[in-house]
C-alpha cells in the first residue's frame, strides 16, 4: 500500500518516512463491508490491525448467542491484535466486526515484531518484559487459586475420612476386649464340663439370632434389656449387666433365653450366654470395621475419579460423572443446609474433554453457589443436550447477582467476597478452561429466584 496513507495517523508520529515505507511494503489493506468479521476471539493473534476508515466493533461472547461490545474503533489509527509479535501463545481477546464499510491496514504479527526489534530494540525489551511479568503474576495468582481450592477439598476430605477412620479405631479396640471375653467364656464352659453335643446345640441356637431384623427402637431395646436382666438375676447369673446390653441389641428376648436355659444347665448358663454375647459383639464390630474401611476406599476412589489420576488428559467422558465426583469432594461444605437437586438427562452423550480441568470448573461453580447461599438453600444442577452441544446449568437460590457484578464476574481478580475469602480468579479460570481449552461458552443467566451459571460444551472438540 501507499505509505502516504499511513502518515496522517497519530499512531505513526515519530516514525521516519523510510520506516513507514518499509512497514507499508510488508502489510496490506483489507476492505470490509458491514457485518464482516475481521478477526475472531480465541484465534491466534497473528495480525496487527490498524483502522483507516469506517467503524469496527470489538465484541466478546457472553452467552450462546449474546455478545458484549467492549469498544468501537471509529478513529483512524486505532489498532487491535498483533500480540504474536511479543508472545507466540497470544490469542485475540475479542472479535472485530464491521459496523460500517471501511478499510484496515493489516500487518503480520511476526513482521511487526521484526520491525520493532530493528527500530526500537529497547522498547521491545520493555514490552517483552511487561508481557512476561504479567504472565508470571497471572500464573502465580492462578496457582494460588488452585491451591486454595485444593486446600478446601483436602479439608473436606480429611473431615470425611476422619469419621470412618475413627470408627475403625474404636471398633478395633472394642474387638480386642470382645475377643478376650469370648476366649474366657470358652475356657469357663470347658472347666464346667459342657459336653460337645450341648455346645453344638447352643451354637445352633445362636445362629438363629439375626441382628439385622431386630427392633432397634431405643425403647424396645431398653425393655428387652430389663426383661433379660430380671430373667438372669432370677437364675443367679453373676455380672448379668455385662451381657444384657449386647444380647438385647441383637434382638435376643426372654423366650430365646428359656430355650438356651434348657441346653445350658446349672453353672454353664452364665459362661454360655457370655460366649453367645461375645460372638454377637465380635460379628457386629467386624461389620463396623468392614463398613468403615469400605467408606475409606470409596473416598479414595472418589479422589482418583475427581483428579483423573492415571488417565489420559483428553478423554471421551460422561459429564455427569465429573459433577458427581465434585459433589462428593464438596460434601463437607454442602453440609445439611444445602439441598442438592439433580436434573440429569438420561440420554446425555459423552463429550471430548479434559476431565480434570472440567472438574475444576464444576468445583468453582458449585463452591461459588454454596457461598452465595451462605450454605442455606437449594443447589440445582441440570444437564441436557442442545443440538451438538451439552448444556450444564448450576443454579442457586441465593440473593441474586446485580447487573454490575454480572458484567464483571469473569474479570480476573474481581470478587465480591470479603478479604481473605476469595481471589477473584475462580470464574476467570473457569472461563479459560471452557472457552479456550474446550471451545465452549460460559455465561450467567438471572431467573426468578435463581442465579444460573451456564456452560455449553461441544460434543466433539475441534482439532
């Protein structure tokens, strides 16, 4: 193009005619009509655009079809893009769309970088240093946000693990005492010359006891315990109070004891019933240990599923499974005050995605919803198919979101939480994961009584 057309622009003040001519020689002019898209949000910023005439709106996506106008380029000399000149991984931050017919000067980013390094090496060092500093600060802030989220999940997981671990420890201690009692009662029966046939008979009677069908109502258990205590006292059984709670809890009643008394005659009644009670207690404690260790194992599996350990980064995944893993990780924070309503589509197709990263998105959205409701309200999670996309909605019944907050919700470091309770990066990280990593969309909808975070993900990720 003719360099004389660039000379009047304020942008090129201080550049010599020779330099301007060199720039014009490696660039070209793009003529556009109304509605023409010059550059697109998320694409590599491989060109530098300078307005010559006309108007161009710079817009960003804010929903499935909605766009937000960030600025309007209407003054010749205004520019956009070109970031590849300083950073090869940079992308266009918005879309340039023509409002009126006009023209723009287009220069490849690598040419812009080459010319700048030749003409202004000191300035290029400053620009590159600025880019690196900003990226380093951004990375540190995002790492801090991830560590905060990891800390919250670790605290919740520790709380969840503590209950079954403590139950197992208590059961093991009690099992030691129960086993000692069982052995002692066997020795006592042997010393009292209990015959083999009578031992087999009392063991057969013991097998009829099924604690799983016993009435566990506290009043019913207390009544059985009182009746058993009276029955044993009448027959001179010493320390009856030690065995009646276990027998009553297992559903043993006086009628069963009458049958046992017919087998265990004389001084073998006490040791025989003690042996029965200790075997029942041992079985109950072993069951408790089994359930507790199974709970610990399930929690570990939940963590592996959430973190996607030992799995490929890109997978064909079921979005619902990731959401459920996240809910399990946040169970402690949900507490009893948040009611979770699951509205999952039964025919939801699998999508190509980075599951560990999407789990971070679900963590951020659910965590924010819980905080917005102050842990009291209804959390609704919806999944459904919409054409070639999968739609996930996370809604809460909190106080709502003002329009000014909604407009800035995805901005880095913007937060409405108190100091020390939020970094303002959760939604920004979520936006990057959804938009930049999965070519999807994330936006906010305000509905009567609800604030809804919507995520749209394509079923197949473009190569």
